[in-house]
């Protein structure tokens, strides 16, 4: 007799299992092929993150040049927990729940749609992309035309990898040191409180002086290693060619901006070869050979006009 009832019971069980599977399927998110989302996530990372997160010097050891690399995580461990978007460090950084917020070049940060894409991909299980697109489009630094002027596109990877982790809001040292942000072009060339770059004049630019070491403390603050000679030369050439933005437009002369240079008075009118128009207040005992701090303003011709010369 029991045999007769067994079949309907099994069918009922089967129906329950199918129903439960369908519910789980629904909870897992909209019916978008996970592999497609994975492709879109890989492209997003290539577009917004790979600038810094690539190679041996990837920040935190986190490479984002492929989904495989992303899933390997950082030196601290995984940054994606499949199925758990809000528990994933990747999402916390994108949303700014962990600081510094990513991408470090922001604002702008990711759009709501981009953030939703990353979350949906994680909730659906953080699948790998379809075979054909396993890796994000590689971004080999296109060999630059040596005749073309250096632009911000050439130097940004250096600033992103070596400087922006401190020189940004909520960076490694909290607020940006000296209020100076190096996370994007507008901030790097800003002269609102002080100009650290005088276009055409690397020696009058505290940024160049700090990476070169004529001005102390030398940058990056957590060095050595310092920037290598080729990197220093590239940034020098960028400033010399007018500190151009990524599209090649030179920075305007920051007329009236304040400038502060630290170094050694090498002539009555020069700090380590950076010439200035003497004047203003001069501390007693300052003479050629003294360690000094020059405070100056920039005139319409881009020359430094001394306001104050202090001993250091
Ligand atoms: C301008 C360079 C730069 C860009 C662009 C950038 N990052 Fe970062 N990222 C960093 C630095 C520097 C750190 C390390 C900061 C720290 O110590 O917390 C970091 C840390 C992280 C971490 C934390 C790793 C860990 O476990 O400690 C995540 C996750 C992250 N970034 C994701 C992203 C994503 C996603 C993008 C693109 C949307 C992005 N980053 C773009 C520089 C950058
Ligand atoms: C580990 C954190 C850290 C890193 C990384 C770092 N800096 Fe700094 N930076 C500081 C601190 C702290 C100061 C203030 C030191 C002082 O002048 O006493 C500073 C000051 C500066 C100043 C002087 C600002 C002014 O108003 O005169 C410049 C320019 C600068 N940094 C450029 C850079 C560059 C370029 C890099 C990358 C090559 C870099 N920094 C990397 C922490 C950092």
C-alpha cells in the first residue's frame, strides 16, 4: 500500500524543491547573465582604477587589471565576498564607507549605475567573465612620442601610485598634508592657497624641489625609495612644458599666487638657482649659504617677487 502514496509525496517534494530553487534564483537578482556583468565590471575597473591598481607597485597589493586579479584581493585579503556586496571592501571603498574613498582621483566617484552594477555582480556570486574577455583590455603605456610635450596623462600614474595616498581627503595621514591634494589635475595645479607649480619653471616649483630633494622633507614622505631619475625628469619636463592638462592645454600663469620655497640661498636673489626679485622682510643673519624659506608672489611675467626671507 505504501507504494501507492509514495509517488504523490515525491512529486510534492519535487515541486517544493523546484519552487525553492526558483525563489533563490529571484533573490539572486535580475535575470542578467552574470558573465555579461563581469565583462562590464572588468571594463569599469580598466577605465577608472587600473591607472593606479596595476603592476608590482599596485596600492595595497591590489591589482585591478583583471577580474582574476580583483578576486585575488589585496595584501590584507579578499576585497570581494561573493554574495555579500555590503560586506565587500570593494563596495565599501566605492561608497566611501571605508576611507580613502575610491577611485582616489575623485570626485567624481562612480555613478549610482556603476555602483549598482558592481553590487549586482557581487550579489550574483562574483562570476568570472566569459572566456573571450577574461582580462580587461590591457593598458600598456602607449610609447609616448618624444617630440610631443609631456602632459598630465604622462605624470598622473606616478602621482597616483606614489603621492595621492597621502595628498587626498582622508588619506593615510588624514587631511591632505599642507592642504595639498595630488589626486587629480585641478588639485595638483591649484594655487588657491599657494602655488606648488609655476609653469615653465621647475626650480620655482616646490613640487619639483620636493621630489628632487633640494627642498626638505623630500617626497614621497614615506621614501626611500624616492622617484627614480626618469620619473623626476618626466615631471620636470612636464612643468617645463607648461604643466599641461591631459588634453595638452598649458596651465595659466598663477598671477598673484603665493609661493613658498625651502632650500639654500645660493645667491642674494636665488634659492638653489630659483631666481627671485629681492624685497620684503629679511630675517637677520640670512646670507648666501643659509638654509632659508622664501615666501614670494608670482608677477604677471611669472617671476617670483620676495615678500619674506626666513632662516630655517
Ligand atoms: C589615483 C590612484 C588610485 C585610483 C585611480 C584608485 N585607487 Fe584604490 N587605492 C589607491 C591607494 C593609494 C590605496 C591604498 C590606500 C589605503 O592605504 O587605504 C587604494 C586602496 C584601495 C582598496 C583597499 C585595498 C585594501 O584591502 O586595503 C580598494 C578596494 C580599492 N583601492 C579599490 C579601487 C577601485 C575599485 C578603484 C576604481 C573605481 C580604485 N581603487 C582607484 C589608489 C587608487
Ligand atoms: C606618506 C605620506 C606622503 C606621501 C606618500 C607624499 N607626501 Fe608630500 N607631504 C607629506 C607631508 C607630511 C608633507 C608636509 C611636510 C612638511 O613640509 O613638513 C608633505 C608636503 C608636500 C609638499 C609641500 C607642499 C607645500 O605646500 O609646500 C609637496 C609639494 C609634496 N608634499 C609633494 C609630494 C609628491 C610629489 C609626492 C609623491 C612623489 C608626495 N608628496 C608624497 C606627506 C606625503
